[in-house]
C-alpha cells in the first residue's frame, strides 16, 4: 500500500498539478480545500503519512487546521508551505516533504 499525502490548499487544481509533477514518487495524493474536507480525509484514510498545507490559505485557517489535524491524528506530521515561493513552489515543497517523510525515499 502506498503512503498517502494529504495536500490542503485553496486552489482546486493543486492536487492534480502536484500529482502530475511528482508522478515519479511512490505515493498517493489526496486533496482538501476546507476544514470539513480535511476532517473527512483524516477520518476515512488511515494511510495518510503527512499533511502539506499550502500558503494560499489565510493564517487563521492554517492555524485551525494544524490544531484539528494534531488532535485527530497525532501520528502524522504537518508541513506548512512558505508564501515566498508562490503557488509554483508547491510541487518542489511537497517533493522535499515526501522525500523526508516516506521511509523508502530517505537519503541513506
């Protein structure tokens, strides 16, 4: 079973764009755009390895999501993308996170 990476972002095409750009990674991508979707994904997908939260969401929502994720799934890591790299930086950031989080991809 492939590890699942939950991408949370404001832009609807972010999951498809990242999945296409990072198709070489042995993971499955899930997406969420709001609190309710994040909760649903956390409650229904036990294989989530980590959560990557995009910078397009406002800080209040990002903070709330961190709290919700940590409370529901303390076993997974949460990674917040910076704003400086812009929307185009999401795939690169997600790649770095996956390469650290997924055991088979860690540098030896």
